[in-house]
C-alpha cells in the first residue's frame, strides 16, 4: 500500500505534556502534510513540509521530515484539552499525478 | 468565503435507493476531491477534478458510483443503487494548488439501511 502508517494509533496524555505522533511512508514524496480532525468534523490543514525541508514550526507545532528514513513526526508542545482530535499525515506522491494519500491517523486525547 | 459547502449533512436511505451528495468548492479553487471515510478503510480518495474535468477516478469503488462537475461551483457524487456497505462519511475538498493544502467540507454522513 502507498498509504502512510501512523503510530501510535491512540495517545492519551495530560494537559501540559507534549504529544508526539509519527508517520512513515513507502514511496518518494513531494511533500507531507498534517491535518487535524475533530469528532464529526472535516479535516483541517495544520502544516506542510516539502521534501527538501527537514523541520518546520507553526505555533506549538513542530514537524520533522527524514526522507532517508521515509518518516515524519508531529510534535504538539504544551498540549491543551482542545487539542483532543485525530491527526492525519498526508503525502503528496512524487509521481502519479496530484494525489494526496492519507494515513490512518492517530487519536489524541488530552486530559484536563 | 464560507468554505467548502456540502449537502446534505446527514442522509439515511434504504438499500437500492439513489443517493446524491452535493458539494460547492471554495471560489477560485481549480481542484475538487471526493473522499470516503470509514473506520475500516480510513480516508480514501474516490475521484478528483481539475477545472471541472475528472482527472483520476481510480478510487471509485464500482459502477454504482458516479461523479460530475458541471461547473466550477458545483459537484455531485451519486450512488445508484445504494448498499449498506456504502455507509460512510463522504467529504469534499478543494484546493488551488494540487498536492498542497486541501480545504475540507463538513462531510455528509450516509447511512444505508
């Protein structure tokens, strides 16, 4: 499968702690994106990192990309209860048109 | 802009009935995507359009599914006849640059009894 694999599948932490989610993929990518989905809602784009970038920050989010290991991580620092959601990585494949393939997601629960 | 608009938000129908899902993309976005989300299979790309033209429909599960985009501001996904295994949340998304940030609608939760 060309889908990304995410781990952990579920993560439960206390408010204030950091949350780290990982994504691995199998083929070459043009970029990798992270999305958040609150229960019953559509996906919301968080951050995009291109294949020639290694790290990117946006507020409390930090994304890393290691193309040699075909993996990425999303770090949420100082988590809040409002961060409770599912997080998906999405990969734009280097070949095959303009498809973006989504991973299975990590369910994050932040306890107040 | 109001964002991507989908209707209906919820649809309950009986097996064998025709179902039509609707989507209005963000104005100015040239790409429109239809996805299906289930617990078992996650988020699957069904089809995407560029400038109203279907580009890749390899994700459409079978001939019961069809999608059209008659103009830049409207798309439909039709299932005829519907089956219980079609029950899922269907999302529409649009973007300006293919492969970059996609803007998702709120989804249509379809239940086929």
